[in-house]
C-alpha cells in the first residue's frame, strides 16, 4: 500500500501524511527532508549549492533514520533545499532511496513534490494537497509565532510565492498534480476536516 501526497510548501501535506500513516498503520517519509539533509550538509561544509558531485556523495551516504526534522526545518535550509532540487543527478539518487522506502512492506505514505508523478507513479492513492498562497502564509506565520519565533506575514507570503515558482518551473520533476491524483484544496478547511477528507479519499480508493 503506497499513498503519494504532493503539494506546495506549507499546504499541510506533511501533517496529513503523518496522520494518514498512523491511521492506516503505514510508515511515513517526508521526502523534503532528504533534500534538506543534503542541503544542510553542503551549507555546514561551506560548499557551493551547485556542486553536484559532492551533493551526490552526501546523498549516497544518507541515513533516513538520522534526519532530524527540528534541525532541518529552518528557513535557510528550506531555501537551499529548493535550490539543489534542480540538480537532475542528485534527484535520481534521492528518488532511488525514496522508492526503496516506499516499496518496503507494509508500504508507506510519502509526501513531497513529485511522489505521484515520478517517485511512485503506480501509488495506490495519490493526493495533491493545496491551499491559496495567502492561507498557507497565514498558517506558516502562526506556526512560527507559536514556536516563539518572529514572523512577518508579508515576507512569509513573498518567500512562499518565490518557492512555489522555483519548485513548479524547474525542468526536472517540477511540482505538478499527477493526472490521476485527487485534488484536496484545504484553503477553507481546518486540519481536522482536511484529515477526514483525506481518509475518505483513501477509503474510497481502497474500495473501488
Ligand atoms: O517540503 P519541504 O519544504 O521540506 O521541501 C524543501 C524543498 O525540497 C522544496 O522547496 C523542493 C524540494 N523537494 C523536491 O524537489 N521534491 C520533493 N519530493 C520534496 C522536496
């Protein structure tokens, strides 16, 4: 059983993926963390983000169990991850690792940008989770404030739009809804209603 969840930054896909995994007894992989882990290692070494040979080497030695979401969730690492995500060779290596995770029984929920289109094109269920840029910026701002960080709505919105643009315009595996993915627009939903809608989509797909 493989559930593929794609969507733009701050769409809520990560929370949904984690909760779906718990609900259906599956493992969960936030594939954004794999790009973030490679970017963080490059930043830590002071190496240019375009150095694909080093990035590949880091990716080949990546240990999924060691990826720490708290450490990797910084804004700087997210920006760097989006920049290295255009490197085709690096993507192939990370996709290989992500597929290995997905295909290990009993299956998994993966969330990212290209899960339904590239990583798991034969996933049992595909979802494209989205929300307006304004709604996503508001949620991200609230989340930052609740963690005690400073946050400015206008600059968060600006950053999100720039990241959407970079993630959807790149030539390799751009952010795109797979033709057979269910669209889940959470602009007007809270997390509970979004979760119910997502469970519904999975159950309907399982019984069809
Ligand atoms: O979901 P996130 O913010 O953690 O992702 C960070 C960056 O990694 C995102 O801007 C683009 C890239 N990414 C990708 O290209 N493909 C994926 N499957 C997941 C993330």
